[in-house]
């Protein structure tokens, strides 16, 4: 469910400092939470100790090692579509919810202006739409302990905490926007933190974003294998998706430590 | 040993008697020797009697011991048991009563009868149906056969798919003119036009340059579907892929590139140069054919069923169908709604886009139907239940199509493609490839049931194969999608790396995926190819979400270059036998249906 990184105390900033272009009243929020852009910084920390098979140990000094990776993520919602923009890898994943509640993926390669379109049955079965929509599902939030509520309207913020087994979770949640303000998950030397630093509520910008991507040249995933003459697709055929993985986030051992990547 | 004492010759002479008066008795002579005869049974395999028998020794008992000693044998004769000339007798009962034996003997009798009934006369096939399983190589057929049998509770290997029962079989060499391992475009062009051509081109000869519009003109080929149309037969095209995809497109379109499915897929200079996209050629089939041949008057395709709606609609959300999954369903950038153009051309035709519309068609009163059941490809058979608006199955489409087409007294020509066997293999999913093959076999069964075998040629084949293998030494009846369990064993066999392995697998591709247990939301195919071995001990490899291991890591599994099977029944079916170029299939259909001559006669 959660990735695991070292516990690290990160002070949460207030909603007022992060959010721009808000139009709020004292008790209500007139931002359309289903059409919004949210900009995150994601930080992944690994601290390993002696005996850990994943260690990056300096054997000469017998020290613990510490590795921090940062990346940016922009989450853009447009009702039944949510885009994950990864500036680092220049790939955008757009998750779509069908009328029958099936979820599928269109993967956009920004440099080439190409998109690979998947069918729901070509994805891993249990795609959780809520998790894609808002990073953490309502069910997962219910498992946490509500500590406090502050603010109102769009500013309303709920603080949650959970410590269970070896996992520590701290969540600052914006219920009116259905957005994570800050989420930190720590377990056994691994800590991952999503920090919201900007929200944009312009519906026009969101629609322009999606309209621009609709113009990209699309290929069904099912058709990749039959397109050995297309240089872009033949690279996919020959090299797989390693080079084009949106999670261009690998440690020195080649392990993927990108957002949303889960090791088993 | 039997001995026989013979009386002396003197006694014999005395017993014969003489007719003259008796003379005086002479002196007694010396006692003679006894003759002895000895019989010895000979076993089967004896050097003198291969089937056994009796050895008869005879001689005089020189030493008067009443035994025919070896040195006393004067003569040896053999009476041998006759050789078996027919299957009778205890020795052969076990063989001839064995079910395999009796079944084989019956099969030969059937084959002899069928060879006597070969219809060698040209033009006896009023109807011709070409079934193409895209990517359905021999290993796919074998594995699907076993899976189908196992799904029915049998061991599987002995099962027969519908076309396994066809009387005549051959092989087709699938290579394209410029490619050892082919693609669907060049191969289907070969089958339907009688001319092998390059990879990736539709309905044109090898003289063209792929992607170059200005090389098309003058190199267009004529297809069996077009000839049938000219000859006055009813015509139809069905596919579970997009109806503009390579295999169905080769029946009605000419294109320098298989990917020019609609105008937005074409380079601007190709559009400017006058090349027409494939979807447009479909709705303009009648007009284009009439333009090719002066004075020709045809009535167009009666049945078109498949996916690919997006290539017929403008890129405008206002044209979205009720089951559109994309925000903007259509792809066309020329503003044309080809479904509307089709309806305008054929006002009494039926345009349908979902299962309900399809089910409502009355075959007796339907003059023509244009069905587009999905934005892109239709669903895998295993996933069809998940379609938003519902889709007919391939067997339902085939049955309905025949019911519509056979209203024509001159007969019909129909091509049916199971287009997604290929996609299942490209994704490394044997489950999807094989379940689509099983549905394909059901569609063929519908054709067999709903046509007159004396006047209908049915050919079943594949355009090319895939790198899909059936390996190891699994015991009889072992689940075909399962791990290898050897004869006499109950636990999976381990490879040299100490891990179990599946019977079926791929030489290349994405490799291992187990999509049934993952709860993560990552796209299955966004992960790098996981080639090589995985520990399958706790994995259910028979599940629909399991993707087999692959050796060579690639983002998509590839086609294979070996020959494919050609299975046929009906008039002219015997002509598929042997190992032939894939283009020969056209000539078999032409001979059986007399397509070329009938078309020429119609144009006179």
C-alpha cells in the first residue's frame, strides 16, 4: 500500500502559504475539486544499517548510508481523468475512469508527442481509481487517527497520524479539495514524503492541458507489436519500456524508487 | 517323439499275394531292420519354419534300440505352419482391438471415401469463406485444442477443434517478399490477391515503396472479394480487430502503408497526392470498384462487422457514440462522419454499434449491415463481458453474416478474421490468445453448420505464427496453461535452476507478469520486460492474468516465420494440400469459386 522510507521530521506548511488563486468564503469552498492542478515535491529517503541487503554501506568506515531522491509531480484532475505529469522523465500518465468504472491508462511521451493507449485488461487488475485521483484512498484515510482539524472552506485541513507495527504515517489532508497537503510514510529505514506546494484552480488551463495532449499521435498498446517499422515503437519493441518508464527514478543499484513504484 | 515300426518288405510282398500255385517253402531269411519315424514340434522362429511346425525324421533302427538315433536319420522333412495373411488369430487380437487401432483404420476408410468424393470441377463452390486466425500458428492450434478439451473435462490432447475435422490440410509459407518473418498486411494481401508482397503494405504489389503514396498507382492488386463482388455475389468482411486493420483492410483497400487507417494517420503529402485512407476506402468500396472498371455496376459490401469506430468519426466530442471511452472518440481530422456517409449511400442499410443493435437485426430482411462495436479493437473474448455497450461474439457475427449473405442466389464471399489471437501473443498472454482461438473455432463451426458443404468452400488458416512454444515433458492431460508435471509425478518438474516451469512459453517478449495478484495500480506494461526465469512455485499460471516467461526481453513479443496450417472443406478443398506459397490460397478460392472467369463474364 505505501512505499517505505526513513522517518524524517518534515514540518508541514500551511495551506495559505501554498495555495494560490483561491476564492474562498468563511465556510464553503467554491473551487471545483474535480478540475484542479496540484504540484507536489516527492522525496524518497533510504537509510540502511549494517546487515541490510539493500545497504549502500561504506565498508571501510562501517557507516550507515543515506540516500535522498527528489522528484516533482503535478497531479491534474479533469473529472474522470487524472494526469500525473513527471517533468524529470518527460512522461505524463493519464488515468481514465470509464462509465462502467473500469480504469485505464494513456501514457504520453512529451518529447515525441506520442501516446500509448492501454485497455483496462492490459493493466494490473486492481487499479484503484481513488488512489490515482487523490494519492490516498478514503478507506486508507479512515484507518488513520484524526488528530485535529483547522481552518475552514478551502483552507480546512485535517491532521492524521498512525503508528502500527513498523509503519508510521502522518497525513495533512484538505477535505474540501480532496488533496494531500502532506503525506509521509516511514518504515524500516525508508521514508517517502509528498509535499503539496501549489494548487491552481483554473479550469481553462486544465482543459487546455488535456486538449493539447489529445493531439498527440496515438497507438494502441495492442498495436505496438505490429509496428516494427515505426522508429518510436520499434524502440519499445526492442528495448521494452525501461527507457520510457515515467518512473525514471532509479538508485545506483538499478532499483526503481520512483513515486508509485512498489517493490515486492 | 513318435515312432512307427514298419513291417519288412518281405511281409508286404507276401501280403500282396500271387495268383499261381504255391511252390515249396524256402529257407527263412535274416530278420530285417525296423524303420522309425520321429516327429519333433518346431517353435515359432525356427530357422526352417518361421511360424513353427513339425520336423519329421525317418531312418532305420540300425542298433535295434527302438530309438531313431541321430546317426540313423536318413531323411528329414518339415511341415511348417502357414503364415498369417489376415488379422485373425490370438497373436494380433491385442493390436486390432485397441481403440487407437480401430480409430485409425476408420479414419483411413473415411479418408479414402473423401478422396473418392473430391470435387475437381472448377466453379463448384457457390460460396467461399476464408477464415484467418491472425497469429494462429500450429502451436497455437495445438494448445487451443488441448485447452478447449480440458475446459470440457477431457484430457485435452485428443480433442478436436472444428477445423481439425476438415478433410484436407496443407501448409503455407508466409514470408513477405522483403521479410523472412512477415506481418499481417503482406500476408493477407498474398492470400486474398494471389500475389506475395512487401511487409506493411495493403493490396499492392512489391513494386511500391512503403509509405510513398505516389508509388501506389499502377501497382494495385485485385482481390478475391472484389472479384466476387463483380461476379454478383454478396460480400462481407468481419474482424474482431479494427475493421481498418491490416487483415480486413487487405480485402477491400489499397494503401502504401497499413497504418493509414484514417486521414489523421497519413502524412500531409500523401493526402495532397490523392491517396485515400483505409476507412474512406471501405465506405467508398462500391464507387471505387466501379471507377476501376468501365461500365461496372456493383452493389457494395453487404456485411461489414468489426471494431475501429474512431477512424470513421470526426475528432469532435459531439460525434461521440454512447459507449465512447475516450473524451473525444473520433480521430478524423477532415471533419467527415463516414458512418453518416455510409447511411446516406445505403439508406436501407443498418448501422449498428452495440450488442443490442446487432441482436435486433433480422437476417431475412436485412439488406446490408455496417457494425462498428468498439472505438478501437473489439474485446478479447475473455473480456467481452466487460464491454460498456456490449459486443457480439465472433461466432455470433459469423452466423448472422451468413444468414444475411446467403439470401443471394449467386452465393457469397466472406472473410472472417479473429484479429486478437495475435494481440494476446504480443502481450505474452497465452490465455487470451488461446481463448480467442477457441472462439474462432466456434465461429468456424457456425459456418459449417449454416452452409451446404457441397457448394461452400471453407478455408481456415493463419497469416503468420508467433514465437509460442509447447515444451517440456508434461504428462498426458496436464493443464496446458499449467506447470510441467511429468509422467507418474504429482509435483511440478524443476529445471536446472531448481524452479518449476510452464508448458507454454515465449521465445521473446515482456515475459513474466502475474496480473491476478498485484494490487498495485501500476500499469502492467509500464514495468520493464521481465525476461528470464521467475519462481512460479506459488503462482497460478492457469489464471487469465498470468503472462508466460520469455527468453529474450522485448517490449512486445514478435511474429514467427514458420509455415502455418491451411485447413479446408468443400469443393476444391483438396487443392490446399502440400506446402505452398501463401498466395496459392487465392488460386484455390478462384478455382473453386470460378471467381476470375465469373467476374470477367459479368463485365462483358
